[in-house]
């Protein structure tokens, strides 16, 4: 099979190669999927650049890519949930990345049946952003109908999904975006839109039950200024907390470094009475199945910015790197 691999850490154009590799053989609990489409995510860029080496270090060369949709090719002896020919979508784990390839073998627990209403390109756009949103809003913040949430970067890959998912949960959604995307995020269901090139969200009415931080930096600390006491700041890019350290199996020295990085955030959390969660998304087929149900009910729609051919991965990463993608960037194998 053909697969993209990173041969070293660095720039995509310099270190990523398209190679011929042996076809995967399923383990007893694994499913082999013929990949029809795979989505790009910012974490792919960070992985290739080596920004996550302290979290997980790969033996190079190594395959890359987290998100995929495709057809089951073969199953292991213990697999009962799927059979060859089933259409599925999946998010690989940090240890098993490799969806920028023609095939992949992953544990059956990572897979769910593809939403019937979607193409493979559309379905491939959902796993990472969907799981990130569910695990942030439900598993951490315990979101409930009627609560108020601020979602930063509403026109981005995570933001476009998070707006729709929050509305499906019954939340009142405020989001930030540029003036050119203001009307677009309203079509996704945003109740209030703060146009960051015309107004400062810190001067707008706050008191949010949840702030979903997708930007990091100063936005993480500022989130505590607009969240209500007893609320939550959920971050996918902010400084690490204890749960994050547990997820990556950090040793005592790394934990000390992480605490130092996050000390201002911890202080803000104590002073404001606002909980802080920083986490890494985990693969979860059951949660993907829940997302598929919402899609098939018409409550969530994928947002695709551009589709590139499989051979166009370098160009796809260049486009993603502009930071201007409205929704997801996807590779199509067909």
C-alpha cells in the first residue's frame, strides 16, 4: 500500500514522503480499513514538526494522520461489531496514527459506522473535532441545556463542529470570528457572534458557564475573566493540567515543568472559582456512534473547506497552515 510517512521531525515539505509499505494484517481485536478519505488537523502539523515530542516520541520513519473514513477490508478473530464491506469512520490514537495511507489496522473499539447520510469525504472530517468537542463539553464541563458557552474561532475545524454540537445539547452559543465569517457561523446556529476585527469580546457581556478555548496563549488566561464562578474553562491548547500529565504518562520532572508552565492558569482558576480542564482527545468508537446519530438526524452537518487528492498532501498542509480554512481540509483517495 501507499502511505505518507514522516522520515524526521521538521517541515512537511522536507520530511514527509509517500512510500510503498506492506499491507496491514489485523490483530485479533483489530479492523483493517480501506481508506477512502482522510482529514488533516493542526495536530498533524505539530506532530510532524516535533512539537509533541515531550508527549509522545515516535520511532521514525512513522506513518501520520488521525482521521479517516472507509470500508472494512478484514477483521481479526475477536471482532464481532464489524465485517468486511461495512462503511466506517475512525480516529486513530496517538500511538497508532497512520490514516494518510491506503489502509490502516486499528482496534475495533476505535471505529463506528459511517453516518449513512454522508460521503466518505464528509465523514472523514468529523472524528477528531467531534471527539474533542464531546470530551471537552460533556466529559469535562458537564454541559447542560440552558447554559451559556463561548466558543472561540467559530469558523475553524473544531469551532464549526462545536457550535452545532452545543446547540444540539441546548446551550446558548456565543462565538468569535472575523467579519467575513460572521454570517457563516450564524448559519451553524450561533446565537451571538462577536466579530473580533471590530469588537473586543472582553468588553462584551460575559458570565459564561463554559469557555471552550481553541486558541491558547492569552486567550486561555482571559477566559477566566468572562467565565462565571462555578463555570469551566475547557482548553485544547492551553497549559497542561494534572489530567493531561496523567494522559501522557509524564515523569516527575516533566510534571514539574508542566506545573511551571501552567502556574498562572492554576492561580486564575483558584482566584475566580472557575474550573480548568486541559486534555488530549482519546479515540472512542461509542462516542463516534453518538455523533453519527446526530448527523443522521440532521442536527450536525460537516463543514468542508477544501478537498485535495491523495497525492496533494503537501499542498493540503500548506493550505491548512494559512489558518484561513473555513471548516476542514480533507484528502480524497478516489
